[in-house]
């Protein structure tokens, strides 16, 4: 993680370059704006990440409660909003100066992203999609706690069978937000409106989509509480140690000169 973060500006420049067809002075300006964001993130966001990871380790070490899951979810939301707001503030002035060709390039890249999202999340029967979801969750959990027992695997399968599939809702919500962002860019109003729009991405969400997300999150929280009660001591210790390593890495990176 330390290696990746120390090269985050290179990665962000490459990613931004796939969406923004800028050259010359505009490309140099983009580099400066990315450097500004990375500097902000190192100084402001990483200490918060470290504190969150450390507190998460303490909560997990004693066993999770529903309040712990709500705290974790809310903490991640706050930090995501702050990061998106800071990034949008920095890139918005550049977006307001895109010409017609550059705007067409941006729209094309977003369309390609949507096609890729559909391939990865919307294809296959309901059974196949639920099976893939369960497999993804198992892989993520085993990264944290090690190999799952048969009882733990069965609880993940139950979650995936019960929780509503959210691929279509996510696709619909993504396209809504993309359309709103593109409207701001076309109107050259990114500087005045983009940061608030992306930091509060759920505003304007279709109530049916919001209800589906809430139902899925409720099932997820129920599964996580059950799995927490099923953890072996060595599984819990492994996850707690991983969280504390992340906290230590975040603190180290925050202190390191950019």
C-alpha cells in the first residue's frame, strides 16, 4: 500500500488522462491540480483514515454490535464525501474550459465505463449473479480473516440468496449522476456546482433505488453480525492486526514528505 500511495499522483494522472484529452498548458495545469489534491489527501485524509482504522480494530477486538456497523458505514461515507469534494474543487475549473471535442471524448469514455459495468454486473441469470456475488464476498472476507469455515460460507450464501440484487439499481443511479455531472460541465458550471453534486451523490436518487440499497445494506449488516459471532479467535486476531497495520501505514504516509 505504501508503494502504491507514494505513486498515487502517477496513477491519478494516467486515470484522468483517459477521461480528459488535454495537452500543453492544460496538461501541466492538470498535473498541478492532481499534486494539490494528493498533498491535501496526505495531510488531511490519511490521519482520519488512521484514526478510523485504529478505532475499527478496537471495536472488532471486543465483538461487533449494530452500532459499530452504523459507525463504520457513516465514517466511510464522511471520508468519501470529503475526498470527492476536495478532488472536484480542484478539477472543476479545468472542466469548465473543455471544448466540444474534449467534451465528446469525456462522454465517450463514460459510455465505455457503462458498457464495462454492464458486462461485469448485469450479465447472466439471477442464480449466476447471486453466485458471483457470494464468491466475491468470500474472497474479501478471507483476505481479512483467513479461510472461512463451512458454517461461515453457508452464512455468506444465505446472504447472497436473500439480499436483493443491486446491479440494475447501481447502473441506474450511476447514469443519473453522470448525466447531472455532464450537464454541469456542458453549462460550464462545474466550478460552482460540481463539488457539492459529487459529494452528495445520493441527492435526487429514485426512492425505489434508495429502498433497494437500504434493503441490501440491512441484509449485509445482519450477515456481518452473524459472522462476527462465528469468528474463531485466530480469525478475529488476524483481522484486528490487519486494521492496525493499515492504521500504522496511514500514519507513516501522512508524516512522509510528498
